[in-house]
C-alpha cells in the first residue's frame, strides 16, 4: 500500500486537482507501461473492464480508497448536474514536506511514472477514458489483464505464433542487453 500511496502523492504533487477518473487512468497506464517493459505490474491493483475503460476491481478500489483517504489528501466535491466530480489535492501543510520527499521509486519506476504523467497531464478524464477503450473493448465487468491492452500490430494481419515468439525474444534480448536503448521509447 505504501507504493500505491507514493504513486498517488507523486501524481497530486505534479498534477494537483485531478479527479478519481484521472487517478484510475494514471494507475492503469503506470501498470501497463511497467508490464510492457518488465512483465509485471507496479501497483498490485487488479482491473476490470468497466463502462469508461479499465478501473480497479472492488478489492483494489477499496485499497485505492484507503490510500485516497490519507489525512494528507484533501478531496473537494463539485456537483455537475447528473454526476459529482471530485478534485484531489495534497493538503497545504504537507505539500512542502513532499517537495523533497523520497518516494522510494527505483530509477526504472521513476522513469515510467514521469512518462505517464507527461502523457496524461494535458488530457481530460474523457480523453483518457476514450484512449483506454482498446480494440473490441466491451465493458464486461470482468478482470482485464495488461497483456490485453498491449497489442503491437506492425501489419494489418495478426502475427503468427512463431512471429510473436521471435519478436518477444528479440525484445527480451534488447531489454536485457541494451537497457539504455529502451528508456527512450517509454
């Protein structure tokens, strides 16, 4: 849970006032990018295929809610007619303590988190929701795995199993033998 809190605090420090949807999308993108690079997620959250794209499942949402209920986070509510929008901020007395705070991110984690923040910082919740509707996306409320979101199709046809294995082996070799080359792409 400490990693999750640090990810949220870092986002709120870099992008104050974001709502729950953007926080959800941020965590989804962090997990997807991290999975694409290292074959595992970073947050420990599980996601379901929801109406507006992937969101944490009930258990993960409870963990996320506990993190957002931290006393250092202020949540402002604004009624928007048919829905309520929430804005999240780090409480002013704690902002200064986070400016030099050690978030305990490894360098690879820090790079991915910064890249995701750069990607989302100028987008609305609606834009991010549209981006997360992957090909043939259906809001089934079933669990969705990061591998379902990461589909590289260099051609209009599906890759054969052999082509897919060969590509994965080449990428694995690049990541293991030339990690500096990989950082530029994410």
